[in-house]
C-alpha cells in the first residue's frame, strides 16, 4: 500500500510539473500572437489557456477580449477577428471585412502575427537557458574523466559490441568530450570508436538503433548507458534487513558467495541470479574484508542505495570529473542563444530519424505520458524543471513552424504563397485546409498517446 502511494505521488509530481511547464509555454506562445495582433490593431476576441468546448472553468471579458481557462488541457488559443482558426467561425467570415479584422491587414502584418507565437517560444528558450547558466551554470562531464568507462544498461548496445568498462572516444570519427553529448550522438550516429584494455576498436551502429532501444522500453535519452561505478553503500535504512544483517555506510561489496567482483553492474548480475535466496556477502570495510549472511529479495536487490546516484557524488569520489562553468549576466545571454541553437539542432536530427521508417524512431513517438516521464519524480528540482521547460519551448516553436494546416506554419505557408504569387487563397479553401489539418493533428495526438499506453508503434 505504501509503495502504491509512493508511485502515485511520483506520477502526481511529474504530472504537476508537466502541467505547469505547458501552461507557461502555452500562455507565452499565445501572448506572442496576442501582442502582435494588438500591435497591428486587430481585435482579439478570446485569449484562453486550454480549450473550452461547451464551457470554461474561468472567463472574464476585459474590453473586447474574453480571457479564460478551459477544461481541456490540450493547448490554448487566441481568437483574432476575421481569421480562420480553431474556432471555425464561418458566420463571421461571411460578413464584409472590417478594419480591425485579421483578413483586412496586409500580408506582411498577417505573417508577423502568425510568427508571433513561434518567435515568443524561441525568445523564452533563450531567456530560460541564460538564467540557468547564470544560476546553476553549465555542467559537463569529460568522457575521458570517466575512470571506469561506461556501464551498458541496455542489451541492444551489448549486441552491437559495447562492453562494460569501454571508453567511447568518438562518434562518426568526431571526438566526444562531453558525456551528455555522447549519449545523444549515440542515438544519431553511424559508427563509434572505443577503447578497451588499451586498444582502440571501431563499431558500426545499426540504422534502427532508436527502434531497438524503444522496443527494450528505453525511450529516455539517458537510459541506455551510464558511467560505471563501484558497489559502495551510501544509504541503508536502519530498519532494513540488510542493515540488520551487517551492511554499513561506505562498505564496498566485493563478493557474493564464492564470486568476487569490482563493479556495481557485476553485483547486479550476481544478485539477478539469486532472487529470494540467502547468500554470503563479502564487503571491504576500513581496508579489511568482512563476510556475513544476507537475503536477496524477489526483485534481485539487497535493499540499499549505492553511491553514484548523482554526478556530484561521483565527482567527490573521483569516479569522474564534473566541470561547472557559471556565466555573468552579459555573457549568459549569448551563451543561452548558443545553447538553444544546439538543442534545436539536436531535436531536428531526432525529427529526421522519426521520419525515416528504417530507423524505427516512430516507435518512440510519445504523448503526454512520455513527456511527463522526463521530469524528476523524486522531488521538485527547479534546475531540471527549467531545463526541460526550455527544451519544450524549442520543440513547441519547431513543431508550430511545420507547414501543416491548423498549425502556425500552415498559416505562414499560405501567407508566403500570397506574398510571392500575389493571389490570396479563398476563405473556403482555408476552411477546408484548417479542417484537414485539425484531423491530421488529432490523429497524430491519438497515435502518440496510444503509443504511450499501448505501444501501438511496436
């Protein structure tokens, strides 16, 4: 019962962070449309966080605009007079254009209004990244500093030929000096160079690496390879069976029965084959070996938390080097722009993988559950929250720029066509295009969320 309560608490924490992040981004995105529409003297009839079919949770009219919060948390919108949008207000479009309507404005003004939300999301990402670099700094782990190499978490990488303890030197022939970049480049790379026992080797990465990782339930970017660590006990509840058996903080586990080992992954392998069994556990304590009887539970665990649960711990133990660079106010903003550019480039590369059926990337396409799962679940971490929110802002900007009717990019595409050709698409064409786009987006949303819960893409 307690475990169930903890799990629900974790789900609630992640859901709360997701809802807050999306609310912030949606409001700011729609504000980008709102402020540019007002700038060009367009009348804004509604400004809503979330959708409000049939009724709204809260709404209040101020001037010409109704501000409110809808009950359907799938986005938000501003309704600009004289524009074919989510509201599909056909009656208004039958009337002659008014000077305050969107359709009466020059094409260049309508283009800026349509780009307002996208530009706002990009600016938001710049600002968030800049403040992250000022407050927490930029953290990097040089791959060469990982004393014990990598721990291969996913069997897919093992099949490719990567082994525990390998040091990954380069991806696609380019040296990798940062662990976070290493994990990302592995997803997008074609080959890698590793060092094993002092010798260099080249390994080819399969085209469908992402698809294989997804099938192994590893949708998270960082869930398939980790720094290798030693099995040193860090936290042991004094009420636990393993504490009563004799395990103490800072003990390094070096043996199970007659088997001897050095690394935490080797301990895991030993325990996995002895579930629900009693064993003889050997530890090194204050330079001396000590053995005592212990019990392995049904999950193949002893019941303690090891060192290495965060990078600061690993750095303090000398297992790797965590470099932190903090930026001043004026240096942080150009660095924030650069950071946003890097994140956008990475997301575009991921998007290309998803569009290529050979990669199997579509199998990892997820909805709200997948997005929520990237937020911390063991406590509220503001650095993590803002980092994820900034990345989601980049994603929202990119996705809205896609030339799909019903998205900002669709409106931009039709407006650019008008500016180049001198011919404006008819209102009837725009109505049909909007409906087609909404059906496509609804289908994509249905697939992504179905893939979350039922694995439709597998």
